[in-house]
């Protein structure tokens, strides 16, 4: 049985499922420009910066964010597998969504105060968001968004709890695109405000080598045990996920190294991919940083983020303990051995090299739990991480690495936005028909009935 491992330096970052090509190709430069504009606008809005004595309105910022990153998505995400070049219709789609969004941003005040809308442009935005749903989540995700999104047209024909207030098509589109029930509401707030800083922080972590550090740390602690490469994947993804809170960055930071290592150790390709997928997904619920859902829960039930974080500690540890048992059982069944001691990194040397990442983790916990900065915390952590990166030549953010980091951050935000923004139509459909309230009341009533037994 092979027990070789692949070091961080040997691994190729071939995980990016975009068509940006070379770092300085025209599509990559256009993508970085759009990403920088989106990041600068986001920072200005979140921290309350003003321009000529005026701050961006919420609606203005949301539409600028949607336009910039939706345009970036049409450049970066291919329409079909294997498409390496950007066709003219994707450039056209990027220009249209950018122009329409900036037009909506210009009319954001009237949109909120006077109910301004434009049906034809609203339909166009709806169709473009459906295409982004298909590119980011595949056909199954598209079908879910479309079917639930069209539910208001037939809501009155459903029985019981699922009977809702019916809407005509034009009123439905107006609610989805121009009102707080849809794209002007919680879904855009999640990606444009709440998790934006965490995605930026995840990109900084990738640029400064956090993925390689956590893999080396996991190798030092678990590599010598049977099935060590798979256990390293689980533990490294738990560490990386606890800081990034992003599935995409978790896979990008660890998967490109751990999957080849597991395959080299004898794990079947499908099993290695499944282990990494489960481990990276679990990172979303691993404190101190968790995915957007943790902030949605905090906002919805009216508690501090720290309360949600503390409550998630035990379930997340049990999740990863279950994964460790799974891979250990597989290794025992197939007779896999641990990695030779001489091939494993020294724990002391790994910690000496990577202590800045552990320091930043402690800073995040302090900011989230004690200072209660919540989604401002990752922005401060980014500044700290960039400063600490200059302590070592290998992690220093040179201009070339900074460009690469911005590109990676843009990819993380674009992929996340392309998944979350279309969910506005699902949330909007359930909200405007009143089904959200009726189903919630029904579940609460069912729970009360069950408890009475």
C-alpha cells in the first residue's frame, strides 16, 4: 500500500472551475476590475464612507453589487462544461446585467419610496438570474428555483398549509426584483453585507498559504495513523473551514492537495472526493467562523452571533468525529497503513511557521465573542493577516500575490453570489403568498401537539 504524501508545494491549484484562463488574459483582467469595483463599493457602504457628503443608500449599493458580480459571473462561469473561451453572448449578458443594475441603482430611492418598477427590465433580470442559477448550481438547482419561483401563479390551488395568495405574473416579477421580499431583501444582504468580509478573509488566507499550513499541521498530528491521508483531509478541512466559513475556499485551500494525496495512498477517486466534499461542507458549521446561515439564524431569532457560535461547537465536533470514524473504518477494512514518520512534517516546525494563522484564529474568536463585532470582525482580521504575512518571505503579499488574491476573492464572491442571489425568488415566492407564516405556524402547532403526547 502506498503511503506517499503530496506536499503543499507539489500540489497544483487546479481546483478553479472558471474559464478565466491565464492571470493576465483579457477576461481575467476584466473580472479583477469588476471584483475590485465591487469590493471598494462594499467597503465604502459597510463602513459608512461618504462621497461628497452623501452615503450610498441600501438599494443603491445592493444593485451596484448585483450588477458588478453578476457581470463577473457571466465572464467567469462557463455556460457548459469544457467551455474555455468567453463567447460574445456572455459578454453581452454581462453588459446588459451591469447596465440594468446601475439603472435600477439610479432609481433606488423612487423604488423604495414610490414603488418604482420596470416590468420588461425586471423580466430580463429574472431570466439572467435563472441562467446564473443553472451555471452555479446545475439543472436541479435551476428547477427548484423556477418551480418554487412560479408558485405564486398557482398558490390558490394548493391544499391546506400550502394554499397561498395568488399573484399575477407582472406583480410577481415586481415583488421579486424591486421589493424587499425579493432581491432587495435578506438574500442580497447576506452576500453583499454579512458574509462579504468572510469571503475576502478566506481569499487572503488562501493567498498567504493557510491551506498548506493546516494540511501540514493535520499531517503532523494524524498522518501516522491508519488511513492517515483521509484523516488529514478531514482535520485540515475542519481547521480551514473554522476560519473561512466558505465551502468554495475550503475546497480550494485543501482539496487540491488532500484529494491527490488520498488517491496516492490508495483511496478510490470517488471516495477521496466524497471525503473532501463532506469535510469542506462541514466547515460551514465549524466555529468561530460559520457560513451565512449562522447570521441569518441570529437575525431571525434575535440572538447574538456568539450564542449561535457556542451552540454550534458540539454538533460540529460530532460531525467531524463521525467522519473520522468513517475513514478509520474504511482504512481498517482495506488494510491501509499510516504514513511513514520520516515523511511527516515536524509539529514544532509547522507551528513555528504557521503561528500567525493560529493567532488570527484567536483574534477572530476574541472579536466575535468578546468584542461582538460580528460581520465587521473578518475585515479587521484581513488587516491583521496582511500585516502578519510580511513576517515571512514565503507568505508576503507581493503585488503579484495581491493580484492573485484579489482574483481568488473575486471567484469566491462570484460563486457565492451566483448561488445565493437566485434564492431571492424562492424566498420571495414563499413570503408574498403568505405560505412562510402558515407553514411555520403549522410546524409550531405540530410540535406542541407532539410534546403534549
